[in-house]
């Protein structure tokens, strides 16, 4: 079910032009690279040809390595995204295949700042993150739902005075949330509801740093609103 034709993956043309073997030859790395370690140099040399037995063998070896990395990642992180069983295997193989294609397309960008395998493994980790996020939204019932705030319990089993204070604070928080921008409300509510950042970033087509910034601005605005309403101390 999750077998991958590595030759077909490697033969996917980066620019739509096919070489004599049916695949587009990968561009040679730019001149002036720093001194590569022997292993990295061997990988770059094999993958730069874009065709031939050496290229095919390198693609096969690299794909096997990428699958191992992807399997480790999905089984480590998958349960957080409510994904288990065969779906994890399929996701790992998809991530490895897509990472291999990206690596062969971008071989010219390898500068030798790290070992080739370290550089290559970053691609598969990013692919795993992206696919986990998309799977989370497609297979789970998690959605950014602002109406969930309307379901905050009115009673908490405490004495009347404390209950009144808690209810007043909940209402103040609800009102403060309405002062946020639509984007801030969306991100804030999702994070409060436990949506993983990778899944949220994938759904909103953004990145973790942008989400951190949005959350920081939202919390700052909420805090200011609650202080102004006397529900928080400015020194707190």
C-alpha cells in the first residue's frame, strides 16, 4: 500500500524538461563550494547527474534512509495528532518520497555548511510536519470553533461568592476575546482548545513563528482589557 517507485520519484522533472532517460538532469551545484567531507561529496556527485545507474542507486539508498527518519518522526509525534496504525506508515512513506523529490530538485543549493545527510534529513522532517498537520485537520473533528467559548460552564461547584467571581471573570474573558481581530480570535481559541501548532500552521497556511507572534499580541490585548476592567492587577 505504501510502496514507492523510487525511479519514478527520481525521474520527476524539476522544470518539465526530460533527459534522455526520461528524467530531467539535476543541475550541478554552484561553483565555489567549500570543501565537502568525502561522504557528502559522494552524495552530491551521484545526485547531480540526474540520470544513470549511479543516480538511481543513490536515490534508492537515500529514499531508504529518509523512510527510516520519517518512520521515527511519525511514530514519535503521530499520537498527538490522533493518527495511528497503517496511516502512520503511509504518511511516513509519502513524506520520504516527497522529500526525495525536493532534495533532487534542490541539490544545487547544497552549500556544504553541514553534512549532506543532515541537510537532507531536514527535508523529510519538514514533510512529516506538513503531512501530520494536514492529516490532523482531515481526519479529526478539531476545528477552530469560536462558539466553544459559549459553552464555558456557569457552575463550578464552589461557594456562591466564588462562583459569582468566577462567572464574572469568564464573562470578562469572553468580552475581551471579542476585542481581538478575527485572526487573533481564531489562533487564540485553537491554541486554548489544544490544537497542535503544526496542524494550525498547516490549516492557516502560515508558520510557527507567525502563530507565536499572533498569540503574543492576543494575550497582550486580553491582559490589557482585563486590567482595565479590574479583573487583573497591572503588577500581576
